[in-house]
C-alpha cells in the first residue's frame, strides 16, 4: 500500500468538505510528510467528537474516536487536543462544524 503524505490528504479532505458544503477549517498545520491528522467535529448542540486517523494491521486507515465516549463536551476534546499537541507538535487539526456530524475525511 502506498502511503499518501499527510499534507495531500488534508488538502483533499478540505476540498471534499467544500464540495459537500461542510463547514471545515484547518486550525493547525502539521508536518506535510507524516503529521498526524485529528478532526474535531462540533455538532452544534453541545456534543463534540475528536477523531484520529489510525492504521490497522491490514494496512487500512480508519477514523477512530479519541475520547472515552464517541461524543463528549468541548472541554474534554480541547484537553485531549492539548495533550496530543504537547506530545507531537507536528499534528494537523481540522475543525468541522456540522449538525449531522459528517466527517469529510471518512472516504480518504
């Protein structure tokens, strides 16, 4: 499996979000070659979700929630983002605001 650089994946996801009319903003630009990608989804009703891109044993990428519960409050998500940034300052952070909770990066 060929590994696509993080910067290209983020650009494609932002373009897809624009085409699907999903409000999506790049909050933090990470390492273009291999930066970890995190997506903060705000459902506009007090629920938030933080997703991280993980690689399984079969070599396939998927998006997994990074908090104990799939949906949580904003403070919990922000605390996890701060911890991830402290551990690795080269992350990409994308903020999505969508009442349906769509992840524009799900197909990438």
